[in-house]
């Protein structure tokens, strides 16, 4: 069965299009990264799937139900971590999570056990009794993720869930997602995240789908990519066919698309370069790609 079916969906805000004719299927347990720059329509898509927003055209089915006809029942099976974390500032972390856990019908002990485990994983156990209003954005984000995990959701919708997290906590979140049995839609504008989640990728550009499929299929759609490569030695390498700048043991390359990365790496190795690390220089997807 398809867990999520988005069928020819368009959404307008005061006549301006936020999404246009978006369609894709997602099987039960599949993970989808929605990649796009600011304003591409990622949050709108997640809010439509959650049932908070209604499509102007098309329809969305989640776990077999139309999001318009059956939102309440579905919300029990869906977790959503949005831009605002929907936590109570004047309650402590534990009080918040017990409150939301009780809404899902969980026992206090069960909630506490889960919360302890997940807070520990995300390195936030020290904040258990701190009021949420006093937390940094990153820690609030961790608490929102803990809340989203409380009810063992069948579907998780995560809107840039690692935007304010340190690398270690981000890796934990990726691990939680990769080992989860839930169907997950994960919005991000950070290019490097497409490698970190084991699933499909949907590229959104100005409200339209630019590409959908596994990473192999969509790499060529990711244009104007800059990467940096660090080498063990500072020896100058002669690499033809790429726009390259080498200074000491650092190579900076401008590529037409991400698909060229494996070829670049092969060339560097072929010329005797010993690679220490490779990373994207585009911190996020910029608006003009
Ligand atoms: P992203 O999450 O990719 O940054 P959004 O889905 O937030 O993109 O926004 C897509 C477009 O829709 C943007 O142009 C944004 O300004 C517009 N938009 C989103 N929500 C609203 C709203 N509630 N009212 C008016 N315009 C909105």
C-alpha cells in the first residue's frame, strides 16, 4: 500500500503559487528528502500532507485516507515537526512531553522512559526540568523531535529538523530516521543531507517538482555545485576537464552538476592525489540553481 499519495496538488496564497501540480507516491516505510531553496514550497508541502492546509487543486492521501476528509483520526498517526515547535514555553521539557504523551493516550511511566532514552540520544538530558522558554533554538528542536517520536508514528513529517543542531545531534537524528519503520518526509535545503538519509529525493524549485527518484537519478538535476577536496600532500595535480583551483593541499572545484563528483574524485586519485576529505561548499541550495 502507498503510505502517501500526492496527486497533482497545487496551492496558492492570495493568488500567488506556492506549489504547482506536485505529484509523487511514497510506499510504506519509505523515506523522502524534499530538497529545495528557501521559498521552494517545502513547508507548504509538509503542511498539506499533515492536513493543516488544504490543496486548492488535486488531492493527498495519507495511509489510504484523504487528508481533507479525515484529518483528526490521521493526526494521531502522524507526527509533524514544523518551523515553530508547538511547545509550551512556561512548562518544563518533561512537563511538555508528558502533556503531549497523555494526549496520545500513553501512561506517564512509558512517556518518561521514552523521553529519557531520546533526550540522552540527542544529548539534551540536562534540560529535562528546564522551562522550554529558556532553551536555545537547537535544544527546542531536539525536544520537538522527542515529542514527534512519542506516539510511534506511522508517518513523520520533518521540516528542516536539523537546521539548528550540532553535527553530532544531526547525525543522531539521521540515524533515528534511517532505523525508523515510519514513512518519513524530510524537508531540507542542505545539500549534504541527501546522502545521509536512505531514501528517495524530491527536488522542489519554485513550487514545481524538478526531479524525483533515488539519488542516482536526481544527481544530474543538482546544478552548479562547488566541492572542496583536501589532500594528504600539497603536490600540485594536473586535472583536466574541470574548473579547478588548487592551493596547497586544498582543491576547490566548480561542477555543472553533482553527477560529476565521482568522476572528479576518480581523476584526482588517478593523478596520485591521496584524498583526506570531500565536502560540498554550497552550504545550502541557493535560489538561482
Ligand atoms: P520553503 O519551506 O521551501 O521555504 P514555503 O512553503 O514556506 O517554502 O513557501 C513557499 C511560498 O509560499 C513562498 O513564496 C512563501 O512566501 C509562500 N507562503 C507560504 N506560506 C504562506 C502563507 N501562509 N501566506 C502567504 N504566503 C505563504
